[in-house]
């Protein structure tokens, strides 16, 4: 495989305006995320954005930026458009879509996301972490993955994703971490499809892939990294880095 990491990013955010440029430990958040991606050492790092102000902060850090159409409907569309522009000859056959609001992501986790694609034959690889509390399980903003790891099994097939706590009954619940390793052909197919019924109902893009018959493999990591969606999240992340 020849992976590349692409981070989609945009300034428009209803809950936290100009979120990618929010300062965290002396650097804009998008730069914090991109530097962690670079530290993973698994391939080049691109930031895909329709906002030139986001790309301007990358200068001098070994991270390239691709200016994409600001009207693209989703991060997946931005990732695909950036790949088409940056790598039209398709040297990279796998792309990791890393969300730009995960400034505390452990770089080693990105290699883990590749395992389902590299070893399991899945179309898409992603990450999950055990849900730790009832509050986490009940929170709509925490996406849960229905998957079951067998004894000694490193990769589990994702059967469904929901904002509700699934599955029912005794056993672990899995918090989905928004990192995807796509086979490039799978990503191209995905962005060509219209939003699916379950995707619109749950407001979860990955359900479009499942409804289209694509396979998603999950790898468990120790804990879900803190994401930044609100001003309160930003405070928590700043405090975590200080400590």
C-alpha cells in the first residue's frame, strides 16, 4: 500500500466559529492535527479546504494544502477532490481521512486504521474505543459502532453505527472514532452515491457505505481522543495539553 493522509477542514462551524484556527498550545488546531498526522510516518499529509486562511497556517511545516471547492457537501467529498487534484496519476491507493478537530489523536492510531484494509480485505478501516460510562453511552454526540471482537481478533466487522447505545444486552459498547482508511476506489464510489436513507436519519455518513454494501473493519484503541465541537470542548483540550 501507498497511503496518504488527507485532513478536510473548513471555517464554517455553527457551534465554534473559525474552529480550525483556534489556538491550542500556541498553534492553530488544524496545524496541531496535521503535525500529529505527519508524526505517524505513514505517508504525506494534505489539508483539503475551501478556505485559504486555513492553508496559510501550514507554511514551513512540511504539510501541503489543496484548495477545494467551498461548496462541496462533506469532508469525504473534500478528501476525494484533493486527491484528484494532488495525485491524478493515483500513486496513492489508500487514503486516511483524518478529522481536523482531533488535536489529541495519537499518531500510532493512524497506522492501526490501516489494518482492516491491509490485512482484512475491507473497503474501509476505522477505529473504536470502549465506552467507559453510562453518560458517554447516552450522549448523542458519541457515535456507537455495533461490532464484536472475537477472542484474539484484532479486527471486527462493523454491522451498524448509531447515536443510540447499540447493541442491546450485556457486553461492551464501542465509541466510534472518526478516522477512516479508504481504498481509493471505495472512496470514489462512495462520493458518487447520493445520501442514503439511514445516513440522513442518523446523520452519519458511514451508513451510506454500509447501505451500499461496502465493508468496514474496526480496530480497537485504548481510548477515544477528545474532539473539539464546542467552546467547552476547546477548553477541555487546552487543559489536557497543559496537564
